[in-house]
C-alpha cells in the first residue's frame, strides 16, 4: 500500500469499523439430512461465492438466532486451505453459521458501508495479509483480532458507497456471465451424453435440404444402448501404425534444458479443459526439439496423462503443431476412420474415465501405458456422423470459449478498478 493517503481519506484498522462474529460449534450429532443449511468453510468458494450444494443441515432452533446468515452477509474462512477467502451470502433463505467461519458486522458506526468492506476484503492484498498473519501447525488459522487489525484505507462514506456501487456493478456482470457459462456446461454435458449414445441419425439430402433421420434400431454396448449401425472397436483399431507412443524418458529431457523462449513441451499440468494451456508451459531450444522429433505433435493428436490424474487428456489443435509430447504423457495419433474431435468428446464420458482408472496399473500411483490404451473400447459411428456430432459439440464449445474470454476480461477489469478505486489513485465523482 502506498504511504500517500488521498485527501479526505483515513488509514485505519478494520476493527475501527467492523468486527468479526464466529460461528456456532455444532456437534456432529446435531446435523440432519434436511433442515436449515449450515455454512461451513468449504461452502466459501475461491471465486467469492457461497455454494450450499454440498451443505449439511441442522434443525431450526430459536437459541441459534444470532448465528443466522442472511442475504448480504459477508463471510470469511478462518482456517484451512482457503483461509482468508471472503464470500457474500446472496440467498434469500437463511442459514446457520458454523465454527471457523466468521461474519463481518458493522460496529454501529455511520462512517462505513458494508458494501465497501466487501470490496476491501475481496482484494488480493487483503488475503495476502491474512495468510501472512495466519498461524497454526497443520493448516493456516486466523483469529478475529488478527483480521480486525489489518490496515485499510477509508474514504468518506459517500465515496465508499460510490466506489462500492461501481465495483458491485462489475460483480453482477461477472456473476451473470458465469451463470451463462454454467448453463452452457450443463447443456454440453446433456447434449454429449445424448449424441454419443443416440447419435444424430442417417443423413438425407444435401445443401439446404440436408436432414438427419433418427436411428430406429439399437444394440447394447459397453457404454450402453447405441445405434445398430455403430461399431465397437478398440483404440488400436483407429490409430495409425505405431500411433500410440510414450513421451520421452526422463533421461532424454532434463529440467536444466528448459529455456525462456523456444518450442513448448506439453506436460499433464498443461492439459486444461481437454485442450493445451500455454500458461507456464515449459520450453526447449529448437535444437533439442529436433533431437526429440518423433515426439512432436500434429493437429488432431490426443495426449494423455500417463500417471496420477488418469483420464486427463488434451486434443492438439493447429496452434499447438510442432510442440513436444512431454515426459509423463502418452500420444495417440488417429487414422482417417476416426474424427479426433469426436474421439475427444467420447473420452469425456464417465464410462471411459472409469475404464481407464480400472485398467490402470500401480498401487501408490495409477499408471497408463500404450498396451492399456490400445485396449480402450471405442464407439465408432460412420465417419460422416462422427463429423456431424463433433461439429455440434464444437459449435457449443466456441460459444463457451467466447463467454470464458469475456469472463476473464471482466475479472481483469475488476482487478484494475479495485487497484485504482480502493487506493484513491482514481477518485470517483459524487452526484
């Protein structure tokens, strides 16, 4: 925080304006299957939301009235892996506050806006202050007094309210965008389950007259009921000759050979949302990459994590061409009978993930190898139907990608606004 305090602002401990109320120490036998939800640390999510989908419950009890959590309450995780994370309760129905979850309350002062407090406590610097002060052996732990002792800047109340209103308006757009993404994800899950087991049917006509006649005959398969015209093969049947390959051994690629700028090396950690994420990706020199040329990837290749997080994979896209399949990965290169986009969608089915886990080897850590992958059952519709299914899923993916880019942009805008407005670097105009 800058030592320069904007004119009219004051620098004070949070405790001058707000206090922290701890939750009730419920006994385990008090929890029920239905009743009033109990907000626990795990219900405060990293995105600042409070999600009660996995909530536990307690019976309604008049003696617990002071622990009621109601719309607009600001809550904070006071121990565990998410210590310092703050969320705002936005449900109309009340819940109960569990121990080690704190609730901010105004100390009767007319000089503070709780909306402003919410924005101050949502700053990364606030969480960092919490973690610096957190104590405890096995896990971070913070007290009411430590939270209240954190220093923050406070403008006059009207300016607090205006700053909070601006930032809250951005929060609302972020929430709406996230809700749209969640709906698209649910739609994709349902659509994929239908398309990958029922198909789209048999194509009739061309051009504007093109249509698909739904399948009417079905048969049983390892995945369940599928169209009769579909084949059930194994992965070895739909890859090119020597199309299953293990990434380079550790002796072929060492950490000291990584450079700041060069040819990307795709590791399991770079597989996110079934695509390759370039964030933090390791790179090697062109010379080193040429010595590993057989591990270079082409568009349409599928890379699998071969140990630990079984089921993680990435579809290689045009932007990834020439990258290296890294240590810890397996590469599959499909032949012309299989659409890579269709196959990537198929890999997300619960049946496939379970098959990979159940057929992996190893006790302390699960491992895949090319022999196991080769035996993976694969659904094989006619290529034309594969491509149609893939195009429908890809269209939805593109829509989701646009929403996710918008969400990231909004979050970056919010972060920049917080830095400007909550420090007084940019002053708001009051009406």
